C-alpha cells in the first residue's frame, strides 16, 4: 500500500476503550484470568499457511491471529509483530524465508564511525517506512474488521534489540568490552528511535502501546551491570519520554530469557496505569508468578508465564499443571494478572497445549477478592 494512504484515521475507537484496557482489571466475581499465548505465526499453522506467508501478508496475518484468538478463547488482541524490526528502515538487507520470520542478512552500521553518523528517523519518516507500512496495514485491517480486538501496538524491543538490528551482535558485544562509550551512544540513539516510533503510532491512532524491555539484555548474554547500562537505563529513559510526550498510555515490558540477576532493576521502571510486566525465566526455570506479584503487583498488571518449550514439546497435562501453579500464585495480584507463554507461542505447538492453558484459567483463574 502506498505510504500516502497512511493518513491519520478516525480515533473514535478510543471511546470504547476496548478489551485491552479493561480485562486485566477484573470487576466482577465471575471474571477469570485472561490468557495470552502471544499468538503470531502459530496462527498461520492453524490456517495451513507457512510463517513466510504470515509475515509477508500483514492483512491476512492479522485476520488469522484474530480468528485464532476466537478459536482458543484467549486475549482478544490482534498482534502483528516480528523480531527484526527497524533494520530495513535504516538500510539493512532483509531476507524473506518460507518457514521463519524475515531475517536481517546485512546490517547497515559496520564500525564506530557509523554509530556517530547514524541519524534517527523522525516519526513522520518512520510512518512511511517499510516497517510501519506493513504494521499499519495489519492494524488498519484489525480496526476495520475486528474493532473489539484492536490495540495500537508498536513492537520495538529494548534498546539492545534495536541496536543489534543496526549493528552485528558480535560487534556490539566486542564494543561493550573495548569501546563501551560507543555502545552508550548506540543505545541512546536506539532509545530516541523507540520514542519516535511510538509517537508515529500515537499520532495515527490517538494512543499507543509500547512493547519494549529486554531480550538480548538478559542474564544468559550479559552481566547485571551491562544490562543496567545498555538495557535498563536507556529503555527507562525512552519509556519516560514516550509517556511524557503523550505517546502512550500503554507499556508492555517483555523481559525475555533469564532475568534472575537483574529483574529487581525493573521495579523502578516508568509505568502508566496501563502497564504489563512479563519476565520469562529465573535461571533455567520459569519465573515464578509469586515472585512477579511480590515485586511488581502493586504497580502494574503481572503477566505470569508458562514455558514455551513445554507448550511446544510437553504434554497437555504438563502444560495444565504449570498453568495451574502460576495461576494460583498470581491470580490475586492487586492490579490484575494475565497467563501467557514466556515468549511467542511456537509456530507448530500442539493446539491441545494452548487449550490446556485456557482450561487451567477456567478451572483455577477465577478472581476471588475483587
């Protein structure tokens, strides 16, 4: 679709607020915990398509996601997200793959001088770029055809994710040791990008949900001080600017991977009343819902997780039991609780395992103290 077709649209959908804003905060005794398995290319499997088709056809992708959400009776939010966002906007080469998301094969920045010369695109330029053009095609389709599932989401990742979509990850990690000030500059520019992309979506739809946090900046790849310096601090700076500039109000912190040594940093992260905190793992084990609620429950909605490896390769009974455990520990979180997978639902995960999560929420996810 030509970029000029992406003019600002009617934002009357805000008057309805929609399920995104209301379901985590249950107000009746019969309300149950909602389930969000983070369905993306898994929806393509349900509709007998391959991941490559899903990512190259955003209008069809969002239809598959919304219909799959209805089939499973899970969180009714239309997602269209993929890992290698933004590189193409700054000159990266993207490889289209049949059985996986697109990947970056040639990153635009090769040396520290390239970091110095990097100019972050404006909200207006990003709105016309290759990433948001696809993204807005999906969101507009959702708004028009599935308005009750619409949420103005901007998928960003953390500053390390944006940085490593522009610079090869091995270079970034080497610079963290040999020239850390270059990485400081890179992640600061990544933070500015997060702000501008969020503004672009807020300008278009009247509101925005910023998905950020830390995937690469996890305990499996970086130590606590590196995470604090290159992940947490610049992300917190970006989110603060997003909220202060009116490019919120939604914030979804997705802390993928192991965060046993740094989860406490995020207790002081900027949050709006519409904030969700998700942490994947505590060492090699799933992050306990009890620990999540203890540390974040008074500030935001807690997103308790089920191991994606279990959803992909475990039995229905195993998924049900882990879901039950997390639900019982987290469902009375003061600002609401969501049960989901620790990361994206695996593309070919058995449907029975997703149903097991939903059944557990029906059996054990009734709110008892609202």
